[in-house]
C-alpha cells in the first residue's frame, strides 16, 4: 500500500485528526493541500496552516497551505482550483473540518446552529461538489479517487438527537452526503466513505470541552491509519461505507491497539458519540 504521488485536498487540517491523516500520507510522498481558517497562532488551539505545511514537508510530502473559510463557497472553489493547479489534479478529498457545540435545543443560539450547519453539512457538500471535475478526471486517469467524511454512521435513534439536536443534525448532514454521493458517483468510479472513531480522540478541540479527561482517549493516529487503509482500497469497490476505526483495522489483521492509547494500559476509554 502506498499514497506516493497522490494529490490530496483536506479541510480543517491544521491540527488534530486532519493533520494526523495528512502526515500519514506525507510519509509516502503525497502532495497535500491544507485548507483551513487558522493562519495566525491561537493561544487556545495550537497549529496553523503554515505549521501544518511545515510538518507535512518534514514528513516527506509536498504541502500547500491555503487559508479558507469553509462557509464561503467562493473560497472553497478557489482553494480547490488552486490545489488542482499546483498539483496537476486532485485524487483524494477529505472533509475533516467540523464545528461542535454540545447544547440542547433551548441553549443553542442561532449563531452556533448556523456555524455547525455551515461548516459540517454545507461545507462538506460544497467542497465535494467543487472537487468533482478533478475527481472524475482522476478516475479516468486510473488514479483511484476517494472522498472521505469524518462523520458518524447514521442511526435514527432519539438518544443521539435528544442531548444536542443541532450538532447531531450537522454531523448527520455530512453522513447523508456519503449516502447520496456514494450512489451518485458509483458510475464515475469515485469511492465515498465515512470514518468515525469508537472512542474519544485526544485533540486540542476535545480538551476544550469541560469535563472531558483525555487520559481515557486514543490518539489521532488510529484514524490516520484507518484512513490510509481506505485510500488504498479500490474506489469502485470500496464506497458507501460507514467505517468504525477499530473494525476497519481489524479487517486488516490489526487488533492490538495499545499504541493508540494516550495512557498505556488504559481499558476504560470514553466511548464516542453515535456509536451503539
């Protein structure tokens, strides 16, 4: 398996899970565009598009840092076109950018609702849409194109909507894009899948949520290794799946997950949302 020569566009990859996926691809020599909003250092959230690009190049990849507000359709189109021009095309799109606000209906301001719907659902749809001409060309050229959403399996159970209706709607919107695009793009040979962790993942964004102890989390690398497996599968055959990280790794014979533990020996991990 290798991603050498692959041309990748990832949203929100300046830190955390997105950056981990980018670094795994960079180790093979892939070209990666980081399209994210953070260009200036933030004392609360480490990492910018420029520090991410530096890490990608240090890992062996080619990097392109693009400041992009995923809520702006013109900015998305410009970023996708800039990437294709710089790399000569696009083979993989990763919809990783996400906004989270775990409040119930009564305590969710319209501004927060709009942010989550704009980044998660709308941003995923528009990014995928903008990249389609390049992904179709990639398929025609035999480069095995993929779209990946960092979103959960769809489960129409009230318990996933009750505590944070707006957030659930926004994340499920990403997953509905998987469901629809996988069917729509089958004829074009483009694989469209979702990936979600079984346990909470130690990221700077998660650490900002009150009451979360990252000691009982796994590292982002469990998702980067999982995404790597997806991208190396045949797109025509691997599409429409809602993968869970540990199940996907087990399908490749990887069952010892100890190296992904934030604290070695941890058994009682925090289970992520949307996993029955």
